[in-house]
C-alpha cells in the first residue's frame, strides 16, 4: 500500500498537539487508548485516526473487539512523521 504524501496532512500540522502524560517519566504502566481517545488527544476526527492506522503512520492492535494503541508510541511515530522530509 502506498502512503500518501505529507501534503495530505498539512492542515493537521498546526492541530496535532502532543500532551505530556508524565506517567512514562514516573516509570508507571504506559497508557493505552482506543480510536476515540486518540482522536480527542490529537484533535482530529476518528476517520483521520483510521487513515493513520491503515497507512501505518501510528501503530494499533485489536484487543477485545476494538483498536487499542499505545499513546507514547503514537506520539513518537507522529512526531517522526511530522518531522520527516516531504
């Protein structure tokens, strides 16, 4: 599957905000969330999260009938994607 160019996501560059959880620094369990939690965190729609998952921009896995994603890993992957060259 071909990944679309970064221009497709250019309108989200100003919207994607990475919020520090503080839990990773304290050595606690890494937080996980579902698609709606990711959509709220990054201030985008659920369809955008589904596209990012399909294009493997962010990782996710099926667990108990829903998509679950590691928040810290999604933050890292989005920052890498945002900072990559077009």
